[in-house]
C-alpha cells in the first residue's frame, strides 16, 4: 500500500513510523526542509508509555518538504493521501499542493479536529474521494524525529459521500487491514456524522480546559471544579445537538471521562499550540458549537467565553 502523509507532527510521525515498519510504502511530507533533513538522517523514533521503543531507519520510508510536493509525480500515484495538519492550514495546502495534482480520482483522508473542513475541501477538490478520519490515538511529538505514543485508541474512517462502488470499498478494506497490521486499530463506518460530532464535543470539553489550566488530559479529573466546568460545556453542547437533531450516540459523557483516563498523560494539541504561541483550532471546535447555538436558537455562553479566552492567549 502506497501512502503519502502530509504533516509530520505527532500523528504524522506516529502513523508514518508504524505503517512503514509494517511494510507499507510511506512518504512523509514535512512543512520544513530542516525537519525533512533530520528525518533523513535519524529516521523516526516512537516511544511507548510502557518504555517500549521503536526505531525506524530512514531507509524504511521516504521524506520530503512541502515545497517539492506539487512537482512530485509520486504523490499523484498514492493509494491514499493522509492530511494530518491543523484546520487553519487546509486552504493553503489544498490550493498549493493538492489541486496541482489534478482533478483525477484521488483519495484524501482528513484527520482534522472540528467541523467544516470536508465541505471546504470538497469545494476545492470536487472530484476527489474525501474521507473523514476520527482517531483517539494519543500522541505527543517530543522532537522533529520522535513521538511519544501516549495512549492507544482507535481510528474510524468513512467516506464523505458514500457510494456503492465495490472496487472503492475493496480499497478501503485494504487500507483498514494495513492500519491494523501496523498496530493502529481501525474501522470503516458509514455513520461518520455521528462519530464526527461525538469527537467534536469531546474536543470541545477537553482541549480548551487543558490549554487554559495548562494541564494534561488526566489532570482534568483531579478536582470537582474542573469536572463541573467540563459538564457545563458538555450540557451546552448536547443542548445544541438536540436542537439541531445532530446525532451523537449514547454514553458520550462517560466516553469523555474515559478518554481523559486513557490519555491521562497526554498534552492536548490545543495546549501545545498555546505553549508555543501558535493559532489554535478553537474556532473550529468550541466556535463550531457556538455557531450551532446561534443557528438553532440555543444559548451556549460557556463555549463562547472559552473561545474568546483561548483566542486571547495568542499575542
């Protein structure tokens, strides 16, 4: 299986390392040539919470910088392209890197938090097959070439616009088999809307509070005041979902608590962005729920305040 991964952050390194180690042909595309050079020299190191360590030699995968992507014929031949960047970079990557590949059939799997990205990508890449991927794998990049696998999870993948093409489904099954061979538990789903909105509310409850208090996921559960604010965000989100008839399944609050426990040592992506003074994804997470509240006539003041607080942390 020939997989190209755009984005060499925590998830990009984790998936690239594990897929390449299990036999997939992997090309990793880095934002900077500096990181690409380091990966060519050092390979990828994946460390586990149980002190296990996997070292992938640089000969086991290919790596280049974004600048050379559009001119690469190899990218056009990928079975799948994994888009593993933040929401705020999507338009640039789609316009400068993906669109030049042409409007022939390409498969793009999108690992973004929040909502709205699939619709934006569909406008820019109308003939591409777009997939949503929701993962609960916990990962934290510790250097340009190493990542801590902070918690095992699952990856659920589904097509934005399902079809009845059996050949397409065969390709999807091969993808999931490849991920499972790599030790990344994966599933196909035709219920991605529910899964996307479950993950959205999980992120809206967990990520901004860890960023505000500068704590790990597990530390959210250490005081009743923290849990009370989590529940307040949760209740407002559920009210917006129900007003808009948005599916979210069952036992979502319990699932949020379990994610905090299973990724207890993990630093959320939003906290990492705040610590490094980068733009966060709060506009696509809590901001998405705030927009739903306005659309469906539901008051979501805590989400609105949280969005303002997080935005105000970047100078």
